[in-house]
């Protein structure tokens, strides 16, 4: 992985949880886990079936240096857009990660 290709800046966010007075977990505000430099490996549109017919969704694959803080349950912020991380694939032995992400419609 060449550091000159890591030109994008992505922020990994995680949803916080708290417990209310009744003892039920409640989703809280997301908080920043890590800010990473990334390479955009691929970007494209994918047709996915939905309840109203086919939906076109933007998918992006980012390559970052290895971080054990990234999980599939996290989300990624890039260029004022939010992405759901759908797959985390390690590269080598703790060398890097490929993050496959799908844009979240607000």
C-alpha cells in the first residue's frame, strides 16, 4: 500500500447506546471512532431489489491502513455523505483493510 494513494479522508462513526429508566437499551448519538486516510479503490451503482421495486444504490470500496477499531456495525462519513459498512476485508497480516460501503439515504 503506497501512502501517496491515500488521498481521501474518512471518518468511522459508531452508534452509542444507553439504558433508560425502564432498563431498555436506547440508541444514542453516533460518535467518532477514528479518522483515517483512504484510497478509493472502486465506486459504482448497484441495482438492489426493494419493497417498491429495484433501487439504485451507490457502493464504494475504500482501502485503509489496518485498524482493529473498524467493525461492520459502524458507518463511514466521506464527502458529507454517510455510508453503511457492509464488508470489512483484511489485506495481508495487519497490513490494511478494504471497506465495502453502501450510501445511506437520509
